[in-house]
């Protein structure tokens, strides 16, 4: 499984390349759109990574602290609930 940092770095690399291309052509409107899209996608990706972390199986050595599926679902609900 890819690390959180690697996933976020991949997203940043894609947007930096697209931003550089728009900057080269002087397309200010596209640069602004890319900036907003990057922020939106980064936030969505971080939420998905948080959900992935909640659902990740417990290590074998912490078997006595097993979290039930219901508790995991409640954690996801809290995580994704708009405040």
C-alpha cells in the first residue's frame, strides 16, 4: 500500500506539471482553476486516506484492542460529517 506522503506527492506532481504548462502559455485563468482544483482534490484525497487509516486492520500484537466494524463505521461518520 502506498504511503500517505507518496500519494499526496503524486497528486502535487501532477498539478505542478499542469500548472507549469499553463504558466508557459500565460493562461492565467487555467492557472487559477488548477490551483482551486488542487486544493479540492487534496482535501478529498486526505479524507479518503483518513478513511483508509480507520479501516486498516489492527496489528497482530494489539488483538485485545480490536475495533468492531460498527465502531469503525462510527469513526468514518464522525470523520466525514460536516461541521
